[in-house]
C-alpha cells in the first residue's frame, strides 16, 4: 500500500511528519576548500571517501606535471624568444636515457592509479552479505524503488511546474545494494554524494552498492540527489529522485507506516498519477505528451491509423499495460512506456477510479483538444 | 612497414624506390595447374567439412553420444581457415605478392580478433561476480510486430504491439487465431502440427531430438530475490525456473513468455 | 631546401604553370565546373576546407544555443514556442472531422525536446561533419602530397569522389536537421534511437548521414596510406617524412580499420529503425550493450582520428617557429603509430557503467596505455622549445595554447580511466569538459593554428598578425572560461545532456555560457581576419616562416603540379641547425656558428 | 575497336599503348599502388563483415539453442551448392587474370563469362530456393525439396510458386511470423542470417558489376600483359566475396 504525505491530510498528528518535509537537508560545506569546490562537500561514506582520495591523488599528480610542463614552456618561450640575427643555439635532437626516463616513471604512477581505481570500483560493485536490497526500476522519466517488505512508496515533494520528486528513505550506516532494471530505454542511477552510478537496462539486471553515512546528532535526516545520467529523452533532465537518510529506528517506523496506511481507490489513483503519469498526462485539460485525462472518460477517442474507441475501464487498463495497442490520434511521435510489471492490479484500479473522477464531460475541446493545442506552434512544413 | 626503406642500402638518387630494377615480369603469372589444384583442394575441403558436420550430428543423434559443442565449431572453422588461406595465398596471390599486402591483411584480422575478443569478454563474463547480471529479464517483452500492408496515413511499415508477448508467441497466436476464425480449433490444430513437426515430419528441419551438443552451454539463471512480485512475467519465469527451467529447448512454458531459463 | 635540378622530361614536370588558384580565363560557370570536376588535391583540399568550416559554423551555432539554454533554463511554454519556430513542431495531420492540425510529435511538456535536438545537432555535426574531416581531409589533402614531393595523391579521382560523398552525407544531416532534427544524441544509443520519433525517417537520415560520411573517411584514409607508401619524393625515407605526415599516416590506418565497423553498425541501426530486426533491440532479445561495443569500437579510435592530425600540426608548428629540430623525432613518429594501435583496445572505457566487472577491469588497465605515448609527445614538444629561437606569432601562440589545453585534457582523462572515479564522473559535465579540452582544445586549436601557419601557402596572402593574435587570445580565454567551469560542474554532480538543472549549479553554468560568447567572438575575429586577407592581404612570400619541409619549396600558392621540378630530398624536415630555408636569406635565418 | 593505328602505321592493341597517369613515376608503381589500395579496401570490407560475425558470435553465446534450431532450418544442400558455385567462380577469375597477363583475350572473356554466370547462379539459388520459401512459404516449382512438403494448393506467379502452409514466416525481428518456433530468440537468428547473407549478396552484386565492367572493356582490347590492373583488382574483390562465404557457410549451415 502506498501513502503519501502531500496527499493524505487525514492523518492524525504525525510522528513521521518531519520526514515528509519539503525542506531539503543537502550536505555541503564539509571538508577542505578544495573538496568543497570540487564536490560541494567531502565524501561522507566509504565509497565517496575512496573515490575522493583517488581523485585528489590524481589531481595533485596532474597539478605537479602540469605546473612543471607549463612552467618550463613559459620559461623557455621567454628565455629563448627570437632575436633578429641571432641563431638558435645548437642542442641535442634527442636523448635516449632522458626519453626512457620520462616514459617509464609516469607510467609506473599509472599502475598505482589503476590499482586504486580498481579497489574503489570493487567497493562499489560487490555488496556485503548484510546489505539491504532495493529493487530500482527506471521508467521514462521517473524512479521507482521497491523495498524488501514489498513497499514501493515514496514521499514526494513538488518541484517546478509539474513533477513530484520522490523521496526514498534509507537507514543510516547501512549497506545498500541496488538491483536495477529499466522498463523502456537505458537510464543511469547516479547519486553524486555517494560517487556511484550504474546503467539500467531493459533486458537485464545491473547492480551496485554503497554504504550510507552516519547522521550528525543535530540532524533528523539528510538528503542526496538522484539523477538520471544516461540520456533518455524529453524529460531526462527532470528525472530526479531524493535519497533521504534517516535513523534506523525511523526507517523501520516509516516502512511500517507505509504498509499500514490505507487510501481510498481514488486517492490511490491520484498518488499513482502523481508518481508515474504526471510527466505526460495533464488532469486540467492542458496539453501534454499524451492526451489529457480531464473529462475523457466515457468519450470516444479517435485512433491513429483510423477507427475510434470508447474510453472505458478496459481501454484504460489496456492502455496502461500495452500502450501501443490502441494509440490516440495525434500522438504518433510518442511511445508511452508499457506499465506491465510496474503497476499492480490494485494500482491500476486506482488509476481507473481517479480517471473516472475527473469527469466525463469534455471541459475544453473534447478528445480532439490535444491535437489542436499543438497547432498553436507555428510553421508550415511537414515533418515526415 | 616499409618495403622500399629496406632498399636504402643500395640507394640510387634517380630511383630511390628501386623501381627501375624491376620489370613488369616481376608480377608472377600463376600456373593454371596450380590454380586448378587449389580449386580441387577447396572442393575437397568443402566436402570434408559438410560431411564432418552432418556425420557429427548424426552420430550424436543416433547413438545419443554427447559430443562437446566445440568439436563441431572447431572442426568447421579450422577447415574454413584452411580454405580461406588457400584462396588468399593462391587465388589472391598473396604468396607471390609484396609482403606489405599480407601484413595489411593480417593487421585487419588482428583488429577483427580484438573486436571479437574484447566484446565477448564483456558479454560472456557479465556474471563474473553476480550470476543474475547475465540473465535476460523479459525476452521478447513488448516487441512490436510489423504489418506490411495497411497504413494509409504513413509511408512505410506500421507496427502493432505484441501485447507483451515475444515475437515467437505472437506468431503462434496469430496462427491459432487464424484457424479459430475459420471455425477450426486453433489450439488443437497448432498442437497437432507442432507434434507433427517435432516427430520429424517437419516443415522446417529442426530435429525432434537435438543433439546434446546444442545444449552443452548452460546458462546462468536469474536469482529469485530479484523478482519483483508485481511483475507477472517475472513471476511466471520464476515458476518456470523453479520447476526445472533448464528443460529442452523444444518446450515453451505455458503462458506468456519462455523467459530466461534457457 | 636543396633541390637537384633534373631534366624536365623525366617526370613531365617543368613546363611553365600558374598558381592552382588561377581560373585560366574560364568564365564564372567555367570556373565552377573547373572546381567541381577537379582532381587536383589542392582544390579538393580547399573545397573540404570551405565545407568543414560551414559545418563548424552550424555546429558552433548549435553549441552556443546549448549554452544559452543552460544560462537560464527555459520555461516549458517558451520551449514549446521555440520548438514551433525551429522545428515546425511536427507535420500536419488530418483529424476525423477533416481539419488539418499539427501533429504533436514535437510539442513536448518539457523543455527537453528542443534542447535535445540542438545538442544532437551540435554533437553529430561537430563530430561527423567537422572534426573528423577537418585536419586530414582539408589540410591533409592540401599538404600531404606537397610535403611528400608528389604531384597528387595516389588516386585523384577517388579523392574527388570522397569529397562528393562527404557533401552528400552532410546534406543528409542538414536535411534531417531541417526536417526537425533528431533527439538521439550523436551516439544513437539503442533502444532510445529505435523508439524515439514515430516519424523515423529523421533518425534514419541522420544515421544515414554518418554512414555515408564513413565512406568518405575510408576513401580519404586509403588514399593517403597508398600515397605515403608509393609517392614519396626521391630521397625521402620513412624517417625523412615530416611528423605531420606520420600523424596523417597513423590517422589513415585508424580510418581504414575502424570506420567499416561503424558502417555496419549504422547499417544495422537503420535496419533496426526501419524493420525492427532486433539485433540491438532488447525487446527482441537483442542487446543494447552490443550496440555500444560496436559503436565505440569505431568511435574511440576515431577520437584519435581527431587528435592525431592535430598533434602532427603541432609538431610542425613548434619546430618551424622555434627553429629547432623536433626533440625525439622517432619517439614522436612511433608514438603516433602507438596511439593508433592502442586506440583499438581501449574502447570499453566509454562503458564502465554498462559492462561486466571483468571487462571493466581489463579495459581500465588497457586505457592507461594510451597515456604513455601521449605523454611522450607532450614531453618531446616541450623539450623542443629548449634553446630554440621562438617567434611568438599566431601559429606559435596556437601551438602553445594547444600544449596548455591538451595537457589539461589529457590529465583529466586519468580519473576517467580509473574505475572508481569514472563511476562518479561518467556521463557528467566532467566528461563533457574533458573531451572538449581534447577535441576542441586539442584538434580545433591545432586546426586553427595550422590554418594560420599554412594560410599564406594555400592562398598566397598574409593575414594580419596582430588581429590573429587577438583572436587567439580571445579563443584561449573564452575556451577556458567555458570549459574549465564544466570540470567543476561535473565533479559536483551535474549530469550531461540536461536541459535544466537543480539550483546550485546555476552560477557555474552562467560563467560557462559567458565564456562561450567570448569564444564565439574570438572565432569571428579570425573569420574576419581571413576574409580580409583573401581580399586585401599582402602577397605572401613562398616561405614566410622559414620552414624546411617541401611545401615551402614551391610557390605561394603552389603551381598546379606543385613543383616545377620533382624535388629531391637531401636533408631532414627539421635540420634548422644546418640548412638555410628555401627562398630565405641567411641574414634572416642565421645558422649556429658551429655549422656555418 | 581493339586496336589503334600508331604513327608508324603498325596496328597496336590498346593495352600495348597503355600510358600510366601523369602523377606516377612508372606503370609498375601505379600497378602496385592500385593493388595496395585494393587490399586496403578489402580490409575495410572484412571489418564490415566483422560486425555481422561479431553479432553472430555474441548471440550464439547468449542463445545457443536458438542458433542451433535456426541452423537446423537451413538446407545444407543449397549452402553447399552455393559454396561450390562461388569456388568455381573464384577459380575462373584467377584464370581470367592469368589470361590477361598472357594476352589470351578469348579465354579472358570466357572466364569472365563463367564467373558472371556463377554469380547469377548464386543469387538465383539464394533467392529462389532459400529466401523466398523461408520468407513467404512459397516454393519455386523446380525446388528439389518441394516434394517433402504438402502443397496447400495456393500458387503465385502463374503457378511457378507453390505455397506450403506453416513453412514461411521465418523472418527477422518484427517481421517474424513462423508459428512453430521453439525458442524466443529465433527472430534474432533470422536477423543475423538475413543480415549476413543479404549484405554478402549485395557484395556479390557489386562484384559482378565490377566484373561486367571489366568484361565490357575487355572487348576494347584494353587489358593485356601491360595493363591488367582492373582485372586483378576486380578479381581481388571477387575473391573477398568468396572468402566471406567460406566463413558464412559453416557458421550458418554447419555449426549447430
């Protein structure tokens, strides 16, 4: 069962209210000036510390060589600048031992970098046996995470005009293993604060691991951004998520709370809408990537390639599970992600309740509205 | 890489590459008997490799002997390499040609080898740490079937969804539906035909009993804890796995997908 | 350069000829036809130059647009407006009621759709249509035969054909752009590139463009290899070749060996797009990572197709303008071949987040091998400056900029090759900054520097040195402001290909965008300078820089057959200590006392 | 046509009067360069096919059963026949080069004709006996394997093609429509099969085109001991087509 703070005002005075806060507690300003500049904050967990250490090692190694080379370059350019009538002094055209020296010595440093990199990598891909396994699913353009107890919920906070950014809670000081798959195209799950990312594929599972940090005494939670790092289309840049690290006791309470809560059919549908559908479908009659839901139920929809269909429960269910089966006219460029295996039957039923609740009378232009609103954009040539 | 550089010892200013030293006669005219001999050898090796492969399959099937699959692969490919070398050396005259051309060709084969080797290092060893990284989640998943006719609005083929089925199942379903529409029991018709096929009265030529050689490569399955219980396809695949999913390739699990067990 | 006079009739040289730019009294259309049907490598080189600079302009405008969007991400509505104007917002379709409305293919709810198309244009145009052919096809075509002392490349007609293929390929790309662009990114990763846009012809056109351009690249490379093998002037052994030739030679090897793989990859992708054959489509059992292997097997070596010719140019520029024998000639020559060789075994470092652990480890280890020949080159270049006679003019300033920027580009490759750090930095702005430092700070800077260096030779006119140096300074400053900030953005966690971002990245993005404006002004200054030079520049002497390679032997611009007499090479390309440059006096170019 | 009048009045075959292009130092140089260029081009062709071979290898590794079953659908007879046809054509091309070198104009043309016939035969076998039945289920009436199947009675093209129910539909990817497939990756096998053989067939067509051009020009007496560059380089291309088939044949038909 799914419960969401933003939608359920009916809850009694809530011990868990702080964790639904829209106030992000992003970590910043830890560590030295260089670390703050480079990473906004020094690494807080073991993976980040290993990565930062290696990065700074490479950084100072690079700075050394760069300053050396550029220093020599600038000095020689000034020292040996051309003077009319003065020839360049004779010098050796090559020097075997010197060339071997500057080949071998930096190369051995590369070996060190490789080994350190490999060690850090292993800490990110091999999980300890006691790691909590979270199932991560990437769909265009959102993250879903299923917890070990079967809950897949998230708190969310509104962001920008439309998106609700999901908040996934994690216990502090715990190893987490992410088991990831995509439902459509390639995504990549990046948590910059933990310095890890891995691609998600639609045909197989990928995985990585990290260990969450310990909270400071004065914090109740700490937030980390999740970004999609593999280009996945239109709203790739809005495919956010937030990891909210809480104390272990709070984590257990929140998970229990999720499984205990209950929502009406319609509320559930609205929540599913906010978490999955809002990227493409509006509920206010406005234009979107897909048709608006407002007032659509019970109407007849023109289909791509001719024909039409009555929008009823069966059609909605079919369109969620197999969106390409009957495509609305005027949306030929968009392939909706099939939600087969993403939403449970209960959730689909919720969506249908919510869809129905949005009324059956077209508010604006009826079912043809999306196609018309596209005409607002100018130009006259054809696209195909 | 320089054939001409090697000649700098006897450097001639007027003819730095030593062209004048060579006449047109430098290019070998290959004796026709050699060419014919090579052709006969090639035909012989072709016969050999075909016989070998057929015989191997027959022996494995007839006597139920497990022949490791590499025998088949190595046999066929090594004969192919011999044939290719013959063509290169005599028909393409690399044997009589400047070594540079041979080197170029070998470099190209090296690049090919690197390409193949390092790609298979990834795709073949995804399961180096976790076995489940190799499995396939939802084979054939939301494939789109193409219909060649129809589609007046757009030029080109139109796609219809396979409703979560793989292409293979979708094709089977279309067959069944076609017969159902004709008033015949499609399922029964399909089952009968399939049995007919597998019994050797085949329309295609897949044997009823594929030799063990075909199955000597065992796949790493998907570990159960990965399945998210909301995924019906995954759940079915899991059940299939638990019921001994490494069954013969000829059996499709009932339901939507043949999944990852193979 | 010393040339032994030889009887005219030996090679058919020697009759009086004018500059290759003379139109010989042909009228306007005659001149056009003369150029369109020419097999003269110099004219083809100039035509390539015009074509790639046009593409650089298109790609550059797209790049500026990308930066502009990131200065202050557009609102959704504004993005839709822009999209309507730029991309015509899809085709007209007929509704059931019979009225024509605009298909909503391109009207998106996010700002991303416009942005995605623009960065795809930027990437695809810059990579396939500008950088890959820039140095080899434009400067290489012009210079390679002259530097070798040949009359033309080995297969002149093939050379013209490859130019036409290039133009056709580029037109495909431009048509795709006019029809609305594609939003796949220049890498065309599956399954996104299979699924996006129901109107799939655009993607097919763009992929087809890259496919066709590949043939142009292959034919040019093939031509150059044969030319180097068979058409070196008498007396020119392998180690008497200018290092630019070595670099082009190594480049050509990569082009010939790697490009066919992208050919088959893109062909399969086109099949995939049109017919859904399934090889790269996971829903059919295909494997998207296989596509990435196919793609990077070409696209990593092609990174060296981009940078190696730039390195060749820098070797020439540093030697000539510091009047010094290049330090460690053989080391530089062999490191070019070494880079070409190693380039084929490191492609996996583009896919550390996609591959299995074993392959990742192996590829990471192999990746560091690239650093070795690259470092050797940089050390040798710096050592060349030692005890030189260094003239600070525009080409030399560009060469020094190259050393500065390429060093940063190279060194920032280290954390991307190391596995642990790459898992953080992969697909972030750090990568963007890194490859811009290498591709732009390396290749483009070398290209512009080389253009200044050989401009007098190509067109017979000098450019204004002061304006050139001003332009160089603007480009250098603008470049660093634009891209150094992106390193920090990357380490801080800014993913690439984002149309918008979370708040705390905005300051750095804005600095970067301002830098891009400075950069654009710098390039415009150069453009103006070059145009002015063409119209009113003073006539260039045959050897303005005191170079020793064969192109300075002939006139500026060269005559139609390059040389009056077939040159006979008597000294190395960098013997500045013992040879007075051709067409130069010893007063201007004094030799060290110990020799003269 | 095949001769030209020299100043001295002696008739001379065109090849005798061959002049190399101006930027070469000698005809020998030009010949070497052409051959070198062709070999470089052949490497690109090999690496083009490398993509197909690599896809084959990877998917065979991932789906061994599908590829075993898929290979079983192919008829070794036709593969064998095509191999023999191509080998013979390769031999005749090598002979054609030899004839050009020895100025045996008649045999040069004869060998080229045989090669072209073989090329046509190869394509015919491929399209009539392999592609068409597998794609659509229609068998050519001369197909020796037609007797094994029950004809449905449906025919096409004036009775030249007979339809067999449940045989066709063996197509790549989204076109797949074969109801009796046993493994979900079979469409992928067909993608590799059609991809590999179709691109190879395209090369057969290109090679045949080159050889036709050589044949036409040979009637003008252009080729002879002093000038057989085109014969040799086109021949090299044709051998490459053969070379690729030498590997495609066992990979597709024999390895199971």
